[in-house]
């Protein structure tokens, strides 16, 4: 299944924002108040953001290369981006693009 041409761009844009967000959050690990649960939360949020960004980049490259598993990866990355809230706009746009292509008439 193919996706609209703009879907990889949405994934890359969302992934770029998530990488920046992840490193921004992880930069607070050096703060004196980052101990215990706060430190754990910072590591989980920063790590999950960077992990989601990697999934988005992989899905975008796969869509561009027209890999067989690309749409599954794009759906997965889209769901993760929606859950992060930071790049939910990119996840929603990707999901709409993938869903609209699936329901478009065959010509």
C-alpha cells in the first residue's frame, strides 16, 4: 500500500521536534532536584521521545524506499507520536494520510 507523498515529510518533521524535545528534557538530569522519581521521569520521557523519533525516521525512510513493511511502521510511528502529545499533530496527519489512501478509489 502506498501513502501520500507528504506523509514521510510529516513523519520527519514530527521526529525532528521529538528529538529536540527529548534532548531538552534529558538536559534537566543535571539539576539538583532531579533525584529519585523525578530523575526516572526525565529519563523515561526523554528516552521515549527519542525512541519515537527514531521510529518515525525509520518509517519515513521506509516509505520513501517503498519497503513492504513501510505502512505498518508508519502506523506504529503515528500512534507513538500521538501518544507523546509533543508531536501529536504529525501523528494525526500521518494517520489521516495513511487512512485516506486506504479508502481512496482504485484507478
